[in-house]
C-alpha cells in the first residue's frame, strides 16, 4: 500500500475495520469492544475530545504506525507559536526598518542550541516559518511554529518554564527583539504499567500469534495524549512505520495490515 496517509493511519483504520467486520460476521455475540474513527488528530484533537465527553471507557488501542510494536509509553508534546515584530519599510531601504525575519532567525538559533543540549531528551522541530506582509518590503511580522516532543517521564511544565526563560533572556540579549511566545497545545507524556490487565492480555495475544513482545515509546503526538489526560489507558499499536509517515515514500506492506487485523481481532476475542 503506497501513498500519503497509508501508514498514518489509513492502514491502522483498515485493519480495525477488518477485525470488526470479522467479529460482526462470526455469528457470535460481540465482545465488550467498540470501534471509534475520529477526526482532528493532527489539528485540535476535536474527535477524541468529543469521544471522551460522550463515552466512558477504561482503555483504547490506537492504530498509529508503530511497525506492530506495542507502545506502552508515549512522548509528551508542546505546540509553540513565536511571533517577532519589526518595522516595515521599502525593500530597497532595509537600513531604515527592522526585519522581523532576521529577529526570528536569531531567536531560533538560540532555541536550537538549547534543544541540542537539553538534558531531558527534547525532540525539536521548526515546522513552519512565515512573514508578513508579502511584496517588496522589509516584513514587520514573522511567525514560527515549533513542535516539541519530550520522553514519557519528562515534565512538560519544566520545559515550558525553560522556554519562557530562554525567550526572556533572548529579548534582553538580541537588540530590538520584540517577541511573543504562546503555548498553543500542551500534553503530558505517559507510560502504562505492564501489569495492567489489558497489557497482559495483549502480551498473550502476541505470544499466540508468534510475534515478538518488545514494548516501545511512541515518539509523536497522538490522540493517546488526550485520552490519557481523561483517565483512559491508550496503547499505541498499528501497522506501518512512523519514519515513513508524511513523506513521499509512505507505504505499508499489505501483509502487515493483515497481521494487524489479526492482532486486533484476537485481542477483542480475548475480552469475551
């Protein structure tokens, strides 16, 4: 299976639908499970938020691409907006203005240096950089969106405090830096105990299907962060590899999608 979205996460959805189709056509009663396909995971998690508002459930399996490795740990996530402001002038006279892009670049260099030496395993990405207005001018506004991921046991409030201090120090050190910092989204990471009943059942299913049991940490953001905050135990487990997600080479072996469907089916049957 090839194409954008095949791993993240059409393959996981397809495997879950196949597992539930097998359950529905088996002629037996359904075990105490449900299938929820929600929207907004890469935007505002609106689907997951609505799901936990309307329903109460103790656990979930999310089919994000893990190469069929069970992820009991999940990274925390912060979405950060930086905005620098300058002075707009004609492009031919930059010495009369203040270029907001130049100010932003100086700030981002400081943040990049911090991220590369941060002691808590910070994963840092400049996702988007844009300036306003367009045209033949020195721009007076520049915005940068940052993705910050931290390991499951890291404290996102500590990271937030350090970011605030870093920007404050930069405003004092960089001439004419006028910057605004906003934390658009903040989600704590988590780690599910291997002694939880669902984890023990899942491990038995792996053994039954002769699959290696090697729990990992999921390094990205997902609806799992939202569910965990509401008291749900979300296990991340799906076909495909996160390294290929959002790339032109994104693909998933069909055999792995079939194996994922078997996993989901056997896990559901183990709950009966």
